[in-house]
C-alpha cells in the first residue's frame, strides 16, 4: 500500500467507516448458530406394525388435518414399525400435527359409514368426538431446541 493511501486509511473518518462495515460481518457467525427447531415424535398405542405411518405438520387451520394443498406443510411417511420420528422445522411457531396409521399402505384413510377404520392421532392428544378435533386444540408452540411429543393412536373400528 502506498504511503498516501496509508495516511488516508489512518484518518478517523476512514477508521470509523471500516468499523461500520466490518461490525455486521463479525455478527454473521453468531447468526448461523441459532438452535434448530426440532420435534421428536413418539407413537404410542399402535395396534400392529403393518403398513405405514403418515405424519402431517401444518401451521394452517384451513389445511388441517390432512395438509392437502398446503405447500408449507411438512409430511413424512415411515414404516409402521417405527415408533419414533424426529422432524427438523424451518422456523419456530405454532404447528398442528395429525398422524394416520395407514395399515394397508394405500395412501388414504379407509372409512366405513364415515368412520375411520385405521388408527389416527393428533398433537396434544385431544378428546375425539364427532369428526377431527379443532385446529386450536392441537397446536404445539415450538421454539429452538428439541420438543418431545407423544401421540396416542386411536382406533374406532
């Protein structure tokens, strides 16, 4: 560096400018170290280990409980002999979870007279009356770190 440039760079105005532009760069490593938002699911009361378990996690009441048409929904399908699952979420917030034990692995809920023949469950294990529970009764507030949730599967028929 030439002596003229060195003299200009040592002036107080230029030193402040260097700090102003360098300070945000010093913060970048701390921004990337935010704790991930994770949900550790355990499936309780599975009738058998045949078929698949379909998991749907959504933030939208409009797309609950099947997540159909929700581009932001998190969906996973695992073998029914899997008793736990860990999901990494894009951001913290309130989510509703629905779980289906698709015993014959046909990708849909089998019903008889409108009553599900396969097992199902929801976050926070709300009581089931006529139809699925309300979206608000299944909401989980998820923050940084790992949240544990046990879903108790229910079978009507």
